[in-house]
């Protein structure tokens, strides 16, 4: 079911999903105007050869310093859509670290918004870890971090994306470490979720 109609893409989203099922289109085509930037959870898109590498700026163990170092590159790319995922490597049980994380993210997104006024910026909430791993005090903070991310996005007037439901529905997609994810997560579930939730159809509409 297509739940997000803010971009007027109901029929086109349905067509894209049908094309993926029939093999008449590919994720590489659908996401050709999308730049995805982030940590090792985003690096899976390149490691599994799902999207074109020139649409991805990712690094294993990346923090927001990775984003800071790539702001100029992202601006040069001038993507139609920019999806960001950072945080799993920065989570701490101390409030001051959460505050620093939000402050730094706010500054970087403000830079990107100023330089790329026509780019849709989508901030992904930190993807949840497996429930056994979540018992660790640090990972138990993911919910609080995501609440702060959502509030940040509202303040900055950029989009927030919560993918928690995808992993709750498909816990079999976790790797042995309970953090990283299988190829099936991206191919069968997450990218389709983004298409549905955010109206990504290969050419953007903001009507």
C-alpha cells in the first residue's frame, strides 16, 4: 500500500514496484538521481552491488566527520534527493554526546540546505539493532537518538525517515553481529520501503 501521497506519485510508485517485480526496471535506474551517504549500513548497497557506486558515499565505521569531509563533494553532485544515515558509530549513553551529535548534524545539514536549495534531504533514523544486541546500554539509546533526529528534522524542515518497521518485520535480515544486514534487506525490503514512503520514482515530483 502506498501511504505517502505528498509528492503525487501514487500511480508512478505502483508502476515502479511492478517494474521491479517484472524485471523491466532496476534499483539502479530508480535511484539514479538519489545520493545515499553514510556509514557501513549504507555501505551494504555498494558491497552487495545493488546501486551504482557513483550514487553512494559510504564508509565503514563512519561518523559525522565522514559527512563533514564530503560536503563539498555532495554539493558538486547536486543530487535530486540526498539520503543520510549516521549515528550507529556515535551512540553513547551520555547525554552530552547526543547533544554534540545533533549539533554537528544540524550544522552540516544547514550547510547542505543552503548550497542545495532544490535537493530533497532525507535523514534516516538510525537503523535498529537486533533485540539481543539492543540490551547493551549504548544501543539502548537508539530510540532517544532517533527522537532527537526527528525533532531536528522538523526544526530544519527536512524529511525524516523511520525504517524501524522494516527490520521489526524481517529480523532474519540481521547478520551474525546483530547490526549489519543481509543483501535481502536492501533488495527485497528497504529500497522498496523508500520508494513507497518517499515517492522515489526515478524522476522527482514535488507537485
